[in-house]
């Protein structure tokens, strides 16, 4: 049924569309009732806990079909894609390295491309993944990351700043929403690296650069 939904950690528009049997996230985001949401969250890929989202009813369409026969109809949904870019602290991509990506019961293997990118179509309802990367040896080395899908808050929130700093290799500490000494030190490290005013204050200029370097 249509109605208002309050976003919790792990929600994204794709998962909401999946839960409500809608074709894709656009039918939610571009609904007239979500005009305020569009202004507050211009990037539809990033919601924050507490956001109010109007979820419309399913669209219905009439189809001509022969009588006295059984017909099967499949709802064509947009696919949800997970993209990962593996790079070092200087932004140099990890090229052509073996990886394993585990999402739910599915185990995906391959090599990163020349931009260090990994890309796979996933179930919109998945909320976590495990990503392992191997470096050639000897000795053979590997590193594993446990990722939460749909948990990235907007860059205007301290939690969103902390998560992006950690993902980019600037150690901001726990993603707890507290702009403490560790987070401020990570902000200064980021500002120094990208030739911004180094004051430890994640203001609009720093937020914009952080969002650009993170990719969202």
C-alpha cells in the first residue's frame, strides 16, 4: 500500500522499490510527494536515517490477452549495480588483481580492471558484502574488507564525513557522528592532501571535495 516510510540504516531507494514491488527507484524519488526529499537529497543514492520517503502504489497497466489460456507476466525491474574502486592512499588503482566478492550466498571472483574497478549486478535487498583482494607474491598477500551496503549517510552529516574519510584511507575512527579529535585529524589530513585550507573543519568546500573524491 502507498504511504510514508521513515528511512533506517540500510535503506536505499532500490531496496524500497524491491520491497514494494515497484519497477525501479525512480518511481519513488520522482513522485510529486517527494519534492522536499529531492531538494534535501539531490543525490538519490544517499539517504539518511530519519528521512521521510513517500512510497507510491504500484502502476497498473491493461494488457490484451487471449481468453481461456494461462498467461504469465514478469515485472521488468531496473538492475542494482555495486561498483567498487580499489586504490591506494594516493589514489593509484590496484590494477588486474584477483578478487573475491561475497554477497549473501553468492561468491563472485575475477580481476580488477585497469581503473581498479569491480562491478556486479546484485540483489537490491542485500545489506552487506565481503571483498577480498590478493596481491601477487611471493609471499601472496591479501586484504579483506567487510562492507555495509546502503549505510552511507549524506556528506553533510558527520557520519557521512567519517565514512568517506575512512573509505579513502584517512582514519576518522568509528562512524559515530562525533566530530572529535580523531575525526578532525582525518579531516586535516584530507585537506592537506588536496590543498584545501587545513583547519580540521569539514565545511562545504571540504564536503564537496570529499564527495567528489569518494564518488558519491
